[in-house]
């Protein structure tokens, strides 16, 4: 289980969706299941988004990135087992 910020573009509009997802294998293929979707966070201030992600990590007892960098609105962020892609 990990926190993911997914960037989606539809009709020339950009949306950033904050989700808690889990990777599962189904029929030999890996796919992600969305456990919680917090919706579009595109207009959130970067510092508030960073704080929210840190609190989610604490709440779900995830040991992710002790030195989490600032999240920019244009970033696509995926955090999993102390990795930032």
C-alpha cells in the first residue's frame, strides 16, 4: 500500500489525483487497486499537499521517505517503500 499522486490530462485540462493504492498480481500481471481516492489536488498549495501525504503515511504506518522533498504541482509522485519516482 502506498500514496500516489497521479497526473491525468483530459481535454487539455490537467488533473492531479491523490490516491492510496495497492499493487496486486492478477493472472500473472501487476495492477494497482485504488483503496482511497482523495480527488483532484491540483490547486492545493505544495506545502499543504506535502503535509497531507506525510500524515497519510503516519496514519497508515508506512515508513516512507524520511526526507520527503517538496511536492510541486507539476510533479507526478509515487512513493513506495522509501522510493520516489
